[in-house]
């Protein structure tokens, strides 16, 4: 039997372990830098110059304000597409989550099907979705909508399934004991219990999708992403900078609003 | 009249949870099932409305065997059996009134129940029942904001909304303070007498069982070891009910 260490020995041993872990991490960093020929020092030296260039070119000027109309129009459309795709995906996710969650699954094999399906859809990155859908649906807002829809569907199905599984199954037993049918249990028991959590997830996904919409737009040539790409490639960096600024403002505004909504419904 | 005859249940092959359990419970009486933890009290209670599927036996409520019922019969029978729980099991974000109205689900069409389409008569009855259990002021409050005793009374009102022949009570007072316990037990006893209901109740607390029950069923390791009126419960019978399993004593000696 090993002897019990004194407190001094215990702390000495733990400090040694921490030191070893730190050395291993530094070693891994150094090794990867060597392997990809990355010069840490000279890269760091470039940072200030890069930042100055960014500030000179990307800070919006008086001139870029003339683009404000076009930008806000596209931004508005993008926001609406994000909201529409999130809500649509949310409805489908709820349906699949009820089928796939343990307390409400009509049969055990549904759980496997839903889990596999959601995981498959979720693990295809939004970039890949955009590229794939671009070929089938061409350059349109609908392509952007679908790309966001599928990714959201994957995420929300998983999130909703887990929310339903957190529910105390005894509450559903109480409704079954009353003589409630399956659909009555779902509508009168499950949905009221999970509604606020589901709302929070929806709001979070709307924020998230607005951010992703920019990238999806660059790839599918729609919305604010397209406009950003267009200004950027025609060297109108100040206008592109204005887009970045406005997206940030909108996302922050959205975040503040959804926090308030969440507090109000909790 | 509830008659349970030769009920068997095992959750796994090694251990049988219920062995030929038979007892009766009469309308107008409080029947308490007592016994040590793990004796099978909850299994019996949940077999009565088939939340748990037992293996063999008969469960006759007014001579109709719930074990033989098909899906729609089971729904109809369950509609007439109220149930209250240790953890109340109300839908927390809904109001007390909505939870009481859930008692009507077994009698409504799936569609009407899903969408919460209740008639004015049903709503008035639910409000009246809440008033009867002393919660008129809380009818429109969310249930998760009510105290334990209040939630249990909402549970009772939900059960009464079913126009029950019987109310099953699964450890109804295990999470309540003494004052709420008395309130809830007084309501249950009063209901048995005034509405001629069968009240079947699982209890951990022997003193409560002795105070409130007319009829007592004692169970130990899945076997009925006593059934009779409360006054027939002698110290020897009590010892038989709460006897610890011998296997435990043997392993304790071995150590």
C-alpha cells in the first residue's frame, strides 16, 4: 500500500506536474512552428504595420456614407433571411426533437434516426452547405436561406432533444395517469415546460445566423456578404469597413434585445 | 370497490418485486399501504392505473379488470382514477387553473385537449375546485411559484376534476411540512367520506397512517404480511411489516 503523502509532498508533487504540462505545451507549440516554418518574431513585428494599414483603409470616411442606403437595404434583407430560416428550422427541429427525445419518442428506433440525421446535418459546415446548395439552387436569397436552415436544423434538433430529455418524466406520467393521449401529453405537458428554453435557443440562433449569414452571403453571392465581397474586391475598403461596423452594431443590438426578451419570459 | 388479486411483478430475473399481492379497498375509506423502503409500495400503486405493466394477476375496479383493457378502455378507466404524487408533478409554467383543467384531458378529444379548448362549465368547475381546496386566490398563479402544500392541493383539485371513483396517492406528504401534511391528509379523509371515494395511499410515516387510515395493507419484500382495520395493527404485526430482510443481517455478521 502506498504511504499517504504529507501536505508538503502533495503540493511539491502537484507543482512538478503543472510544470511538466506547461513544458509539454511549449514543446508542442515550438514543434508545430518549426514544422510549418512559422517565424514567431518576424510575424509579431509585422503586426503594428498591419494594424496601421487596416486603420487607414478600412475606417469609414465621409465618402463611404453614400453607400449607407444600399448597405442598410442588404443588411435588413439579411437579417430577415436569418430570422426566417431560424424560425423555420426551429419548427422542424421541434418536430424532430419530440420524435427523438427519450421521454416522447414513439419508438426507440426514432431516437437513433433523429440523432444520426441531426448529427449528419450539423457536422457539414455551413461553408460546405453553401457551396453544395449553390449548384442546385443558383445564386439567390433562397440558397442562403437553405444553407442557414440546414445548419440551424442540425443544431436546434440536438438542443431541443436535450431540453426535452432534461424534463422530469414523472410530469408526463402524471398526465398519462389522467388519461391523456400522446399528443395531449406533448402539447399540454412537454411544450409548456420547455417553451422558454426553446425561445432562448431560437434567439441565440438568430444572432448566430446573422453572423454566419455574412459568410454564407460571400459564398452564395447574396445579401450583405455579397455586398461586402463586391466592395472589397473593387478596392472600396472604407465601404467594406462600414459594413463590418454595421454588422457588429446590429449583432450587439440583437444580443441586447434577446437578453431582455429572455429575462422577460423567464 | 377495488380488488387486487394475485398480482405479480418482477423488474429483473433475480428479484421478484411483487409476489401474489391481494387486497381490497372500499369506497368511503382511506386505505394505506405501509412497509419499508423498496417493499413494493409504489409498484402496487402504479400497477393499479397501469403506469407500470405488471406480469400477472387481476386488478378489478368495480368488477372491470384494468389489466385486460384495450387502449381506449384504459384511457376511460384512467380518467376515473385520480393520482397525486410526492413531487406534485404539475406543469410548472402553467397556472393552477390550467393544471386543474388537465384533469379533463382523459374525457376530451385529442384535438380539443391539445389546444386547451375547455368549455365554460369546465372552467367554472376547475375554479370551484380550487376554491374548495382553499386556493381561490392562487388560481391564476404559475404553479412553480406555489409552495409544496399549495402545489399538492392543486394536484388534488386536478384529481377531483376527473370525477374520480378512486384517488391514488404516491407518498403525497413525503415532501411536506407538518402543517401542510395535516391540511392535505384532512382533505383526503374528508373526500373519502363525503364523496365515497376509494383513497389508496402509500405512506412512509406510520403515525400518519395510524391517524388517518381506516384500512391498512402492510407489505414486506413484495408480500402482503398484514391486511385489516387500523385497530387490528398490533406491535407484533408492525414488527412483521417493518422486518429487515435476513440476507442483509447475514452479510452484516460476515463482516
